């Protein structure tokens, strides 16, 4: 087994952690979603887009968890 | 007020109170030891950690403050959704390191870690004091939430009798926290979440049906409130305010003492990271509750004559209670109100426990009685949990509460200042301890001045730079100043050769030990 902080640097699978940045960027860059259209069951885009990112961020966290759980 | 509301509410409240006292016997440990009383013996598994962290993250903030902001100010209030989305990945990446190092060295608080890492009682003291101070307005927000709902149950709103129900709730909270420690809110959180989910699901299904669908609801909202104001040639408008509120709140969240308590009470780091995939379920609830603000606008609850005195007293914070009373039969209003009040009690208990852990470990034992026994330590923590709650009452009395969310935003401005010492410290010893202390001083001073300049009624400061006005959350601006000071002074102090202190930890303490 490799140590996480071996002399060769970080473990390659820890790069999966970059996936954690995706929900952060997607929900903080306001110009992408400050629109009324398209609406979903009458809810403006701004609101359903951000709500949709809740399960999507879960998925990102879950992927990183399964890819790195034996390293953490 | 209807009797059915009051009876359902009281039954649920008495049940939860009993649970709070019974919790002392749950997974029994010696409650005269600080890590048993204040961290539940560090034995909470995935499910209890989930309820516990949900219990302290989703609070009167979620039920009262955020919908109130949406009701009063529109889209900007929805920043709470990206805030909670952004927070988890950060926690995921950072806090397992704290768990490992804290477990290795028996640190109970963030201040314990800072003291060991930087060999600096001063820096640890600043971290501890900041934690205690910032927790008070956050607990105050919980008290405001309870007050609003209890008044809606029909108790008088003025005179000495007005304060009585809140006082009773407050005393019960204090009493079960004192006897059962962290076990009480952990157990109650399970009941609380059930009530919350029932209320929220009913509300987001039934109320839109009553109002003719979301299309009609948003059509009834003034257009200026539906979207964020677009940037102009001179100002970034609401865009920067929205994004900085979300990011600043997320960065502040995970250095709050009560969040660190939840982290350290987990039995292992995998329990934590696994939870980061499940915790967003609470964000969904938060987002749906925020939409209740628009539903309240569409109904026009503030124009219903019978609610007028409540809006006069509690301003926008009354939006959700009014909407529930307007839309549901009496008994179900009782369920919803119980969800809100218990949802405020749980985090208030956890927050006061966290603040008292800080007091005991990082101030009492470090400065006042270094040779104290374990029993003395635990009894100090129990007393401190009472003092912190009274501090919170002071904030309720002195701060304007047009938007209850201001309490939490003010707490954020303060708590975020310990981020460089705590979080950067998990990764590097490069920063100099005195540079961090002076950075803290700068951030704390400027952040508080901005809040005072805005008369504690707003946390958005219009920074002028490059010919633009960039309205943003004061916590983030003051944090940037804090970091800048810390970087510059670290370079200076190193050049001057000022001693940096002895590091108690080694790199291997920050992750799992595994065979080479």
C-alpha cells in the first residue's frame, strides 16, 4: 500500500477530489442562472436550477467518497 | 389561536422535553467527564451524526429567517441554497484532517488544536473567545424563532406575561442540556427531523395546490423580487451580494464551534465524509422552505387583518407562521409550530454545549485552573452553557430584528476570522502565530465596524474598487483583509526572526496511519 503523503506526492486517486469544486462553481456563478426561463412546473429557472444542484452535489460527494474512502 | 393547535403543540413539546432528560441514560457514559458530556463520548455513528449535524445546521434560520428574507426581499434570500450546497464539499475536503489530529491529541475544540499547533495560548484564547461570542447571536436567532411561534400560539405579546412562555422554553432547554449534554439534542434531533419533513412536504404540496400552482404563485410576486438585480456599468448589483453571502456563510459555517463539535463527536472520519453525501437532503428542505416566502407573498399574509399585530411586532419573521395558520387546520399548525420550536431548541442546545466546551478547555483550564479535575471541568462546562444562553438573550434584546437572519450574518462576520488560524493551520505551519493574531484583530475590527456602520440591520457592504461598486458580505471582505495582514506580517516576522513556537503535531497526525 502507498502512504498518502509519500515522497512521490499525493495519491493519484485523490485528484477525484477536484470533483468537489464543480457544485461550488456551478452555484456561485450567478450569470449562469439568473433567468426566469425556462420554467419548470411554473418555477423560474433560478430556483429550480439551484434546487437541482442539491442532489447533484450529493452525487459529486458520493463519487469522491467511493473513490477515496480507503485513503481518507 | 385554536385550542387544537395549542394542545398538539404542548403534547409534542412535553414529549420532547421528557426525551431530553431520558437522553442522559442513552449509551450511558460518565457525564462528569467533558468528552462524555460535551462530545457524547465520541461514539456517534453515521445516522446519529447525520441527525446531529442536520440538527445544528438547520434551525430557526431555515424555518423563520430565510423565508422571511425571501418574503421581504425576494431572490436574494435564496442565497441560502448555494450556501448549504457549497458548505459540504468544503467540509468533506477539510474537516477529516481536524478529526484525525484532534483524536490523536485529545483536542475537544478548535482552540485546543490552535494552541497545540502554534504553541500560542494567545491565539487559542482569541479563537475560543471568537467562538463563544459568535455563537451568541446564532443562539439569539433561535430564541427569536421560538418567540415568534410561541406568540402565534396566542400568548400575550406585551407586559411581563409575554416573556413567560419563552422563559419556560428557555429554562427547559437549559435544564436538559445541563443534565444530558450532547446526548439530548442528538436524540431529540430525530423527532425534530420527522416533524420538519412532515410539515415541509405537506406545505410544498398542499399550499401550491390551494394557490393554483407555482406559476400563479410566482406571477403574484412583484417581478423585481423574482430575479436578482442585473449589474450595471457602475455596480455589480445583487450578483456579488448573492455569491459572497453564499460563499461567506459557507466558510463561516464550518468553523463554528457547534459544527466542529458535530465533527469531533463522530466515531471516525468516514462517518463524516459519508454524511457529506447525505446532508444535502437538508438543503432540499431549506430550499423548499425558502419558497414558502414566495407563497406567503402570493397569499399576502401581511395584509390579513388578524395577523397585522404580529407583523407589526415581528416584521417579516412572521411570514411562515402566518402562512401555516392561513393554510392548514388547527391541529396541523400545532405540528408545524412544534417542528419550528423544537428545531430551534436542538441547535440552541448544541451551540451552547460547543461554546461551553470552548470556555472550559481553552479558557478555564488554560488560564484559570490548570490543575482542575475532570469533574470540575465538566461542571464548569455545564455552568458555561447557561451563561452563553443568557448572552444570547442580551442579543435578542439589543439588536433590531427586522430580519432575524442578521443575527446569523453577524455571527458569521465574527467566526470567519478564525478560519486562517484553524483551517490554514490544518495544512501548513507557514503562518506565524503573531501574524495570525494580528490578522484576526484586523478582520474582527473592520468586520465589526462595517456591521455597526450598517447599524446591524444589513451585512452587505458596497465596496468601491476599480470604478465599480461591489456589494458583498462583510464577512468575506473582512476575511480577505485578515488573510492579507497574516501573509504580510508572517513574511516580516520571519525576516525579523521572531520565534514561531514549537509545533505539538507532526504531519502524520492529520490522516489515517497506514502501513508503508
